[in-house]
């Protein structure tokens, strides 16, 4: 349900500060497309914590060797190439690339699969490629079952992904997409309760344990407090609506 169950659960607990949910662009994009009636104004944004790249992965033995191979294969015949995504944000990350490569987006075979199964579906040969989060695919990348052929952001990553090009490096400008993660609470909690959780989450992002996890998963720690997060969501909502409309994702 692309977070719908969690967000509705949070909204129904108005005034109770003992419930939190991790959130992402999905809170915005599902409202923009009309999939979900609630969005950031219907809950209490507490903080935004990180931003991260998605990665395009294929089987290690796939004939698709580069990001350019991927786009050119789809340009010639979109139907035979199947692509897995976990949510609407990952679908957007794919759509931006296809748009930049002049591929007919409507003919692309894009399947929504839960994050835990998406990378396994690629490794098992059930789909040809996936736009995945690093954390969901890491174990299969390290085991050699999956190969990373592109990163979604504007800049290369480090570590084991240092040699993986961006879409711009393959010649596809304006195809970059960076995801973010934050935390929300029920509506109508008090300013003191908001400040409490904001402080807790700030300390989490400053902890050595969190920084080690961020380094492993190539997260960029970008902490914003409650007020700044609400403004950030407002601006990102407007940006995403414009992009999604241009991609034909808004009915």
C-alpha cells in the first residue's frame, strides 16, 4: 500500500506523541497522484534525517552492462525489459531516465515489488533490473549476485560504488533523483512534544552508530528540525508535482 497503512495509523492517533513513523517522498507523491488523501499537512513533521541515491541493479550475468545499455535496450524495444520498483519515488527515478533517453514511458514494463523482495527478484531472474535502495540490495551486491550499473543522484558515490557512473555521465541530463527519509508524528501534538522528539532524533543522527550505518549505506546525513522539515516538504511537494505532471504520472 506504499506506506498508506502506516500513515493512516499515525493520522488516527491525533494528539498522542507516543507514535512515530518513518516517511519519505511517498507521503507527498501518493497525495499528488490521488492514491492517498492525506499528506504532510495532515500529520506532524518532526525531522528529516538523510538523503540517499537509488541504484539501478541487474543480475551479475546480465547482458545489460551499463546505464546506456539499459536505456538503449528500452529505446529499441521497451516490452522485453522488465523493471522493478518499490514505490512511486523509485518509479519517478526510472521515468526521469527514460524521459531523458527519449523512451516511450507508457510502454515500459515497470512492476511494483516490496523492497525486501525486489532485489531477490532481479537476482532470481524474475525481472531484468530494479531501481533499488542501497540498503535493500547491499547483501546481494556484496555476494556478487547483483551488479550496479548507475546511481540516481547528480554525483558519484564512494566506497564500493566509486566506479559506478551517474546518469549524466551516460549523457542523460536532468535525470538525477535523490530520495530523503524523515520522521512524522500524529497531528495535534504539542510544541513541547515536537521539541522533545526533534531533540531525540538530532542526537540519533549525531551518534557514532548512526554515522557508521550512514557510511555503509552511502546516506548523506541532512538533519532538519520540525519547522524546517515542514517548509522542506512544502517546497518538495510543489517540485514533485511539476516533475510528475511532466512525466505523465498525474492523472
